[in-house]
C-alpha cells in the first residue's frame, strides 16, 4: 500500500514539473514569436503573442518581461491605437523606471496624448499630460536623442494652448463678459507671445479692459440700491444693536462694491497704457485705427461722467 502511495505522489510531482516546464517553454516560445513579429512590423499579430507571453505564461526573466512590455506598448503605438499605447507605456515606466527605453516611452506617450486630445476648444487634460512627458524628457534625460523632439512637441503644445486661451477670451467677449475676456487675452499675451498675433491680442485686451465695467453694471446697480435701502433703515432704526447690525451689513456691501469699482478703474488704467504704447510697439499694425477709436471712446466716457450724463 505504501508503495502505491509513493508511486502516486511521485507521479503527481513529475506531472507538476512537466506542466511547469511546459508553461516555461510556452512563455519563451510566445515571447520569441511575438518579438519576431514585432521586428517585422506585423504589430497586430505581435501584440497578441506578446500579451500571451506576458499575462498567460511563465518563465520570462525580468529583462525579457521588460522587453516584451515595451514591444507590446510600441505595437499599439505603431497601429495608432493610442489609448492602449498610453496604458501600456505608463505601465512600462511604472514597472521599469530605470530602463534605457524610458525616454522613448515618454516621447511616444507625449505623442499619444496629443493624438487622443480633443480639439483646442475643449479640455486640455491630455495636452497637459503630453506637456508633462515632454518636459520630463528634457529635465530628466538631457542627453537623450529625444530632447530635440520633445522641444518640438512643446512648441506644438504651446500653439494649442494659445488657441485654447484665445478661444476662451473670445467666448467671454461674445457673451458680454469683457473683464473675464481681458484676463484670458492677458494670459495669451504673457504666456504665448510667440504663438499669437500680438497686435491683435493687445488691441483686444485694451478693448475689453476699457469695457470691463459693462460686465458689472447689474451687480453695481444692485449693490448701490441695497446700500441706499440700508441707509434709510439705519436712519429709521432706534434700537442701537439692530442699527449696528445694519451698519455692518452696509460695510460689507460697500466693500464688495469697492472691489468692482477698483477692478474697473485698474482695467481702464491698464487699457490707457496699452493704447498709449500701441503705435510705438506696433507701428505697422492694421489695428491702429481701432485703437485710436478706443482712445476717443474712453475720453468721451470720461467727459460724460464729468457732466453727470453717466453714473
């Protein structure tokens, strides 16, 4: 009986070893086939063999797994399946941060993120991801052959971001929010000077700064009305504690009103500076006449205020 048990156990061990050996062999075989297909440029077939080698087999060394995972990511990339490429390249970098293939992975990640990003009118999340990868190449791998390409990617990203920023500015302007528009025109002029029509943006910035008050007319009138009503209540209130509450409430409203008025005044002052320097900065600009008209409009508004035609 003991002999039978020993024989059965031995048989199981041998079978287990044989099964393990088979899996080791299969892993090596699939890897070899996958890499061969990958090198031939047969990426569709290659990625299936490589996935099987990585996820369904055994017997690969860490270096072989690293090679297989890069080849899998690159197969997706070469087939323009950029979402899958992003997943695999991110995984590759996380698993093998010291691999000499990391700069190439970062470069292809940046390209992939740009390809899956929506147009400049929409969210910049993927564009920001592409920027992050390109900047990492430059900062962490300054001697890499991908540095030059990373700088070109950053130029493309700046073009996209410049268009995105101007699109937001023009949208705010379109919907009657000139102060908000001016914030984005200023951002475009400051951050993307090499990627915009500078005289156009300067003109648009001045135009929206001059008209900044139009964004706050409703709020200002409402605050002034509330303050006026509070003044009346304060004068009529006999109870000292209640009067102080009303006075404090009025102070808060006056502070809020002052924020708007200060913002408007500072906007007009900034517009004045742009207008005064425009012809010198852009002597050949096609917007010279429009800027001159802005100056006239601004002076007229000042005159009307002095004679109390405008509040």
